[in-house]
C-alpha cells in the first residue's frame, strides 16, 4: 500500500506553558500576537499571565475573548478583525477557541471573509499568519488537525479545511486542564478516542494513520477515566493530551467515519456538546463496525488493551451501561465498554500481533490512587518541566528522605530563628516510630516577635500598598516554587503526618500550589463599590484588610489548609502569623521560606512552631492580632472563641469537626455508592474532617452494599508503608491518637456494634501507627461510633426504612460539615440534599470540589468559609468614605 503521512511541525509537552510562551512566540518571529481565548477561561487570569509573559519577551499582545461555547460565524469574523496586523495568532482553550484562532490566522492574512473559504469554496491563502495552539480540555485534536468547524449564518455546521490552517507549534500543558469539569473532560476525551478509533478502522485508513491512531487508543484507554475521576493526576492528563494530538493527526490523514457525521448533524439540531454527540453516535454505530470483523478492528481492539476473543474484535455492549474508556456515570451517557485489561498493565502494551485469546483481565475502574497504577506513577513537576520518563519507586523515595535536611526553626521577619528560649522538641515519625526532625519549641515571646514583625509590615504598607499586578506576580511565583519543590515538600509532609508519599505529591502539594495561585490571580480583580446616593454626594464602599491575622492549622492536610487560609489572607493585604499543629511543622516552615524567595516582603508571612498551650493560646489571646482563622477540633474551637472574647474581641473563623452522613437508597447505583463510601471514609486513613463516617443505608440493600464496600477496600485501598508508591493510605498521626481510635472501637463493640471487617491495629512490626479500614453494623445513631468524631478509618453503618427516618438520622448530630445522598430519583435527591443541614452536600458522588466552591460547616462544625472568592471576605472589612458636594 502506498500512502503519505502529514503532521504538524512541532509538539511540546511541558508544565507552566504560560511562563515560556513568550519565548516561543519570539522564536516564531512575532512582534505582535493576537491571543484567542474562551471568555470563561480569560476570566481565570490565564490571558493576563500569557500577555505578561509575551510582553517580557517584547511581543505586544492583543486579547480576543468575546466568545464562549460553540464557535459562530460572528465569532470567527470578529477574531479575524482582531488578528489583522498581527504576526502570530495564539489559540488557547478547547476546540472552539483553536478553530477560531486557525481560521482567523488565514482570514487576517488575506483580508477575506470566513465564508469565502467555507466548504472549500476558494483556496486558502498560502501564507497565513503563524499559529501556536494551546489546548486546555485534555482532548480535542483541533490543535493538530486541518479541519475547522463553525456555525454558519443559519446555524448550520460549516467547515474550513486545508493544510494551511495547521498549527506551526502545539504546546501541551497538563496543568491547564486540571480545572476542567469532569463531564467535559469525559466528553472531550471520548471525542478524541472516537477520532482515533474511526481513523484506525475507516475505509481510507493506512499504516501511517494507524500508527498515530493506535498510540492514541493506547493512551486514551489507559488514562481517560483516571483523568476524569482524579483531575489532579498530571500523568493521566498528559497522556490524554498526547492521545488527543495523535488522534488529530490520524484523522487528518484519513478522515473520520459515520459517528462524527451523526454528531455534527445532531449538534446542528440541538445544543449538544460535540463530544457527547459523537459518543452517542459511536454507540449507535459500533455494532456495524463489529459485524465487519476486519483486521483493522482487531488491531484497534489490541491497541485498546483488549485481551478477550469473544466475537469479532471482542467488542460488546456492557450490561451495566458503562462507557469506554470511562464510566457512564462520569459522562452522563449510556454506552459500551471495550472489555479487557485496563491498558496500564502488562497486557495493554503487547505487540500488534499478540493473540486476542489470552485470559480475560479484570476491568479496572481507575479508583483514585489505583494500586495497579501507582507503582509506575510518573507525575512530577521538576525544575519547571514535566518529566514523562520518571518512575517512582520505594528506593527513589528512600533516597529523597536520606538527602532531606529539614529546617525546624521559626520563620519570623523574613528569616529563620531559633526559639527565644532555645528549646526544641521532636516527635516520633508516624510511619515507623523513629525520632523525627528537631523543631523549635515556641512560647509567648516568639509569638510576640512574630506579631510585632507582622504589624510593622502591615502598617508600613510594604505589601498592602503594593501595586496589585506586582502582588499577583509574587503570589504566582510562590505557587510555581511550590510546584518546583514538589518532591521535597511531599517528603516533609509524609515525614510529619505519615500519609502516602504519592498522595502528598499528587494531592497535597498540587492543591497547595493551586490555592496560592487561585488567590494570587484574584488580587487584580478585587473591586470596591459606589453606593447609591443623592446627586450631591458620593459614597465609596471599600473592602480593606484587617491587619494581622493569626492562623492555626491542623495536621491532617497541612499544606492544603495552609493554602486555604494563607492565600486569601495575604491576597487581601493582611500580614499573617501561622502556628501549625505541633505534629506538622515542617511544610509550614518551608512554605514561608519559598514565599520569601518569591518576593513576599519580610514580616508578611511568619511561622511560629510549638505546642497549642504554649504558642496557639498566646496567639489567640494576643491583643495586637485582629483575627484568628482556626481549623481543628470543635473542643479547641470553643476555646479559641473564649480567647477572642477575653482579649480584644478579635474576629474568629472556625472550621471544626464533622460526622458526615452518606445516605444510600435502595435504587442507588451500589457500585458507585460503595466506592464513594470507602474512599470518602478511609482516604487519608480517615483523618478527614468531612469524612463520610456515617453510612445511612436502606435496610433492603445494606448487606449487598457492605459486601461491595469490603471488596472495594480490599482491592483498591492498599494500606502500606507511606514510602511505597503503591500505598493508598498510610499511618495515623501518632500513638496517642491510635490508642484513642482503638479505644472508641472497643467502646462501640461494648455498646453492641458488630464488626463487619477491619478496624484493627496492623503492621506493628513497622514501629508505626496503623489501623486497617473497617466497618461496623447493627448500629443505632445514639452509639458512640455514630456520635463522636473518630478521625480514623472506621465506618458506622446505620440501617433505615423510610426517607423520613433517613433524614432524621442524617441531621441527628451536633455537626454539619458535609453529607451526601445516593439515589436515581432526582426529585428525592434534590429534596434530600436541601434538607440535610450541612455546608456541602453531594448527590451520587462524594468529596468532589474545586477552588470555585466554598467549604465550611453549620452547627458545631464552625462558621466562615475557606476556598472560593467568598474566603477573601472574612479577611477584610468594609469601610465607607462619604464625600458631600456643595
């Protein structure tokens, strides 16, 4: 067979593309660049960061963001006008933004209207403007293809096709895709998957196209569901991005097939996302492909990791409605599954001529931190680059630990200081009981010094009065430094608190950096108000920082919760004194030194380590502290309120304990519920304030659900040494806490609770503090296991018969932090979610969130909210300035 294969000149994969795009534009010979970016995406601050980086390289930036959703003729025309006079067009976003950018590059160069080129009416200009494409949807293919779609004058789908529209450079940054909602990630990824499958099997396919199509199928089958369920898994995101690019190259060389024809027709009739429409079309047409029984289908099936020989290519509709390569519940569409191995294991990488009649492999559902995958995890940001070849092993992390030199001194007024008394303390390491690093033991004198430094910094205006753009740059550099020091910070976290090293790296470090970045981006987007007045007056309502904020954070998620409070407090213009839990001082100290390295002025962020009575109490009682933001137990939260009243009536924000209910009705998807219950309760060894520790389950399905929870726990939630990359959960924080958990378990059994499985001390030979995940049944809501916050991997299962009874049990608690309901009855789901008295309620999922949503509780779970734009408000006060005329 004779064929030719075309592809784009260059694809680069790296993180933090916004810091290098200016150099890339300059290398393209650009003096002026037009940035075409989706309006919603532009609001995140990404457009500003890219424009800043372009400016640093001497490239003048224009921004066109006057569109959102599917591209229309008006959008394409306006973008073409905006790009006129530019040397370069940069497309940032999903397929819509990239298609608009590529068309604009042609029309701006020629001066012609887009309709001049629609449906190949006229040849495209031979020398369009240079283009750089930056996809942010983890699966579009538009960045590498020559096909560009938009809605014409009557809303009909039109296309402009030609090699002239291909990008000169594609920049792939997995970090840019992490905030995309799960359903959009699924739909875009499925679109890319179908690109590849159709390119590999249609009548025009050839070996050159199949080369790219098969690699795309391997990457997407292996990684798409991980990317959907675990948005922060950068390796999965990178694989999906690469798979999408390869799929785009494949269809560019041989075209698509009937599913895409159906999807364009469907999208023209209804406002259906293209990826979802394509998925629906593919389900409807897959049976026709199966009947063909061609060698191409068998090769495509093998590329997907298929190891089953039932029927032609082994393709079958799944009885449970799951959808390749991710679950139907994630995508919102019933579908099919390419049955076979998950694509990450050995079978998925067999040569193309491997037999299809190997023993069937268990379908992997890609649970978060799936033990099958984590041993070969590669996600890490190192020296500003995304390493695609790095495999984490126990030996690697032991080497990191050996080389670690933790800093244990306070950080006050921009420098490390020993305690005023010279005292220090050490703690046993949770993972093995060995002595941990030496840390300064602060007392009231150290708090006084830190508060004085913070007050001087605040009153001087060295941070508060700095230009917003300058403050933003410092915060963003701080976030970048956190990512660059990811391995070090992850090891400090694991050393302190005993959580699995890969969780520290992939979750805690990532979310800490994301939090600092989120609030850094907000700094130049905070506005004051003008209040309504008569014609002879003007009333300015200003939002001003409070002054010195004392922050006291817990040991279960130190870096994440530090970022939740430091980000908005510092972004608002305050100075901060952070007192971390004595169990988890190391990352707080390192975050402070990285902040100073980023340019945060001395005194703006101070850290004093030590015990609660000796440092936390003096901070809460301090007369020159304007606010205390505390996360911890309800018991200590009440003390903090008392200290505020005893001192200067300082403002207080409290995020306290929880005993969150997860309610499962008999019509629920029990597999999904079992996974949510197990991960919601057992993740982080149960040391989570909003853990789903009360399972309220309809009596008719209780036994079946408990069995599924046990199966998920045993297969997916591996309790191992925290430095083992395959560990999903690790040690409890300290021996005293372990004894408390075991004591509560013993009390529960005395009260009549019956152990279904687990909840025992294990791994004693390690010297660490480990308790296996466990479930108790035959319970009522008045038992201690259902009333008290255990803060360990212990689930209390309580049966109910009616909806009214379930709601009564769910709300029968002093806490109100979170809750969930699982049911297929959406009327009941919404009715129930409104009735649960909690700060966050999930429907048919658990613990899904991002920085756009506030977090906090009702009742004795505290008040005030972390995360989201609303968190800024609690670190500010309103000031009215009234001006009278005449």
